[in-house]
């Protein structure tokens, strides 16, 4: 099955949630994939603890990617 979503970020869950909130301010609808929680619920250990991935629809990718560095700089300050 073909996905119409592209990954724009991998990092700590707290940063992924902040990025999600900032992208929503620009009318971008991100999806967070949390392998830690998915693995825990399935009874498996995660590959890297506390890491999350943020995806956006391919139609929103250019807009999200253009904002990414600015948002991450703001999060890290």
C-alpha cells in the first residue's frame, strides 16, 4: 500500500509534540508515529527508546519543510 505521507522529523517525543503543535498553527496536519508506545502495547522492546517520527501529507510537505528549521530552532531555545 502506497503512503502519501513523508517523514520530516525523528527525535525525542517532547520535540515531536511541540513540532506537531507549531505545524498545526500553520494549518498543517502532522501525524506522530511513536514506535516506543506501539512496541510496548504489542509486548516488544522499541529500537530506540523515546524517539518519535513526524509525518506530513505530501501535499503539505513543501510548506512544512520550509518551516522546519525555524520551528526546531525555536523549540531548542
